[in-house]
C-alpha cells in the first residue's frame, strides 16, 4: 500500500478517525493501531507479517530477560544473542544471495567450485528499518537507558505504519513515551501535518517520478546514448530524485504521524546546502546517521583513540552504512568513498589544513565542492556495476547537443536544489500563515493540491527508492 | 560520526494555529472527496485498467457516476486544462467506455490501406544509413529495451527508439491499443525493425470491442489471443517491416510458468507463418542448470550474477544485458551488421 494511492487515502482516513476516537481508551487504541499497522504491512505480502511478529517477540524476550537479570555477563550474552539473531535475519533475507555469489565468484578465480546453494529469497519491505529500530531498543535496554516496555507498546512501536517501511528510524525512547503523553484532541498541528504530506507527495509524485522517467533512468541505463551535458544533468537529476523520493516519503510519514498527534525526528535538513561531507551527513538521512553514530561508531571507539583508529572507525561505519543500503559491491564502495572523504576532512581539520577566513566565496566553493563530491558518490550508488560507473564518467568528456535536457528537466533540477537554500524562517512563516486559514479555505487548498499532484505527475505509481533498502 | 544534533524543528513553531481533531478529519475527508471529483476522469481510467475482478467492478461502478457528475458540474475541466497544457492525451470517461460498434482495435489489418507485399530482401545497412529499430511493449521492455538499444548503438549502425507501457498488452486494448499505436509508429517513424515484447500482462481476460470479456484459460481465449498476435504480425509485415517477437523467459511461479508456455507457443507458432517475423526464444536462456527457474546465472565472464528481479518475472540489468546480447546477435546476423 503505497502512500500516493487511493487505497492508502481510505486506510488513513479510517485510522486517523479511530486514532482520535480511541484516544481515551489507551489499550483499545494500541490494539487497534497494532492491527492497522500489521494490515498495512501485510498488504505488501502477508507472509512477511510473520517476520515482523517474530522480530517483535524475539526482541521483546531479549529485552525482558536483560531487564530481569542483574548479572552483567548473562545480560551481555542475551544482548549478543539478540544482535546476532537480528543481524542473522537481515543477512538471510537481504544479503544471502550477495554473500554466496561473491564467495562462489571469488573462489572460482582460483579454480575452486564452491557447492553453495543459490536460493530465491524475496526481500521483505522495510526489513532494514524495523530491524535497526529493534536493535536500538534491545541495546538501549542493555545500556539501561530504558526499561523493557510492555509487549504491546513495543509491538506498536516496531509496527507503527507511518515509519515502518522506510523510516525515519525512530528510537523507542522517542516513541514509547508518546503512548503515555496526554494528547489534546482540540489542538492538532494540522497545518504542519498537511504541509509535510502535500510537500512530500509533490516531491515524490511530481519531482522524483518525472525526473526518473525524463532523464535519470535513460542516462543510467544507456550512458553511451547521451552527451556530456545530458549525463551531467542526469547525475544532478538523480541527486534531486533520490532526495525528493526519500525525503518525500519521510515527510509524508512525519506528517501523517503529526496529524495523529505524534512527533517524529527530522530526517533531512537541506542536505545540498552542506559545506562539507561531515555537514552533509548531519543533514542527510539523519536518523540513520545518528543510529550509526550511537550503535556502531561510538562502540567501535569513535574518536577517542589515536587518529588512525578514528579514521578506521569512520571507514568501518561508513562501509557498513553503505552495505545497509543494498546488497551490492557498488553500495560498499559508495560507503567506503564517503568514509574516505570523512577521514580526509578530519585529517585536514586536525592538521590545520582546513583553516582560513570564512568568506562568502569560500562558502560557495565549499558548497559546490561538497555537492559535486556527493554527486560523484551518487553515481556509485545508482549505477548497477563499476563498469557502468566508468561508462558514465567517460561520457562526461563527450560534449555535443543535449536534446534530453528540456526546460522542464532543468527547472526540476535547479528548483530541487535551489529550494534547499530558501531560509527555514520563510517556510515556517508560510506554514504558520496556512495554519491560520479557515477550515474551508484549508480544504480548498488541499483539494487544489491533489488536482495539481495528480495532474502534474507522470501516470502510474512508482515505488519509493528506499523501499528496496 | 558526523551527526551531532538535529536542526531546529520548523514544524513546531510556536505561533502556529492548531485545530480540533474532528475538524482535521473533516478537512481530510472533504478535500479527498473534492480531489476525487477534480481528478475523476483519471481515477476512473485507473479503475478501468485493472484486471477483471471484484476490485475493478467496484472501482468502476463507484467512479463512473462520480466522473459523470464531475463532468456535468464542469469539475473535470481544470484537470483537462492541465492535461492539455502538458500535451497529454488522457482519454475522457466516454472514450474509455466500451465501444459498441466495429472493433478497430483488434482488427487493424482490415483497416490498413491495401499494400502489395514487400520484397523479402533486407536493405543494406551502414553508418550513414543506419537500421531504424523500434523496441516496444509492456514492462518487460523496461530493462531489456535500453540494454538492446545500448548494445545495438555500439555498432554505430543502428538507431533505436524504446517505448514501453506498464500493465499493457494485447489483452487490454481498452487501456493501450497497441495495434493502433504500432500503425502510428509505422507511419511516423517507419522503422526497419520492430522488436516487440508482450505477454507480461496478457494472462488475463481479454477485453472485446463490444465490452464483453473472454475468460483466460479457455479455448476461446487462446483463439482470440492467437488472432490478435497474428493481426499485429500481419499488419507490420504488410507495411514492409521486419519483426522480432520476444518470447517470455522462464518465471519463478509454477502457475505462471504454464501461462507463459501457452503464450510462448502461440507466438512461436504464429511467427512461423510469417516470413518477416522471427520469434526469439528467451525461456531456455534463463533456465538454471537443472532446467528450472534460477535467479542467478553466469554472465559472459562466468561470474554468477542476479539476473531476475524479486518478482520472478522481470529482468535485472544483468538479465536484460544477457537477453539483449542474444537478441542483437540474431538481428545483426540477419542484417549483416558487424558485432563490434
């Protein structure tokens, strides 16, 4: 059940109504929301519902065992078991084919035939997201940052439909307390919720889907058919597409949660205005970045050891972050590329090579450099093989006519990047003005938005890019 | 690690006005209903293109009166204006309802101007006078088409156009009338070669021009589908084009395998009766070592690669390259195009 569909609209109206009607009845609310969220997840493939339920039970048992035990060794043992089980599940569903084919191909170069079975395993939607949420819960219980939650609370947290399949990665410490916060049904931040939902739909349906069909997919499928300018705009187009697609999804998720009285963490903050790669990761998929920081980078030692160890930790974190995105070497290389850039920036900063006056010219140069380094990374991320990466890069030298770079494509690319430079205050003012409209005017504005969304977007509903992760 | 703290949350600005939940629900429901009327023609079309079944029946039954009211009240005009500004030809509800007269969609050959059968010899192809190739069909073309285009263009002797429509095929001319579209391509582009890929969505009831349906898996279905395939091959052949009709690969679902076998056998048998049509077999190209479905197959260098998407039907890029190389070898041999 994709967000920009009539099915989801009907589902959401029912859930939103029940959400506020059941508010005084906490237990019934939780049972209803759990059932609705399982229904939402089961609409993709009902068989994977058992996986979600299994993950809920497994992690809750681990959390309860750790909560009851006073013995640190046995707590660590339970945590190790839970982490291994979670990673085992994700490894089986997401990485089995990748690891097995990589091993077979590696040994084949030495003339050894590995008799490993190749299985057809379907990737359950959202597995990377809910597994990371579950891991954060058991690790936080182990660290005694939180008590084990009641089973029903944890089940609702893990399955809550807005963020279930593509984030943001919400912490249990952020979500579960909200189940007990008294929400005032007379004061709903409707304007904030509506603005996020409509904006998210526009990003996905109009910007991302149009760019995908008009330039990005053709350029990445057959770069040899395009000249340098077309390939360049195709790469910029992908930078805008992936941002619009993913941030669009999380905007809709956060907006839907807002209308139901929940507050989710932000996931994007104008990433293409970043002044450095480190700054970019503070602005891009922020909930994944902080997850990797808290549950991987810091446990590895963070920046507490020697300089070399810090660089190693950065590299390991980003390599695994890359692998989290997909089971292919291109993702690993993409992660390594960002790890290397982060280490390089850190080295420059630590050795005093990154100093200088903070002038507008330097800031523009820093932004341009960062954006293009990120775009280079996106080529690794989007291309299906390193050979295709080489093909795309080599096309950047072949200048000629660029009929694919239409005014509409240019407008979407320039607009998609340019909009990130609009000051936040302006957007806040806009949403606040919207919030003061009468309900009838608000309704008219929303209905008009629906007309534009359906009219301006290409036909059909393309799945969100991050669903595959 | 990079992230330290989240930026200010703009959506939580203090000056923002709030409204009661009941009003929020009312605003949501009302705006969705108005949106339904404003976009009624497109939503009706979406409902109509679904496969026959209860969802389609209910969807169409609900949306037909909505579209009629929307049209009567001029509520669909803004949408029509947007479509016309964007140059989109989205059929209106009346046009999408089943025609009751002659069936132009399924009998294109009879509507063609009389032509003499062209000669059997292929023209000479060169870099200066390249082969014009049209690659079209359903979503199977999505991965395969660009890869064939890519492979062919490397010779410098082929120019291609790739067009595909999701959920389309020969069973549902009410949604995309492929024969009519191919006639248009023949007239406007006049390609030497048509590479056609259908079948991914055709294992469903066939829509007839009088609005009736022929159920899948019946002798009548097979007869009508065979006739439609024959009609397309005939119309392109009579217009002097050469056709490469792509077969479907082995698929993961055993139920769907039976359907694919049936459609492949129809394509192959009908193609045999047309001298200008070549059937390109893809089933065995994607069989595993045991003759069954395999997601992973060796590429040209012998490395095991994921060739099929999770749905067990469509190709990954590697799978599409495998089929594109195989297809282009056949085309190149026919047209005497050096492979490098």
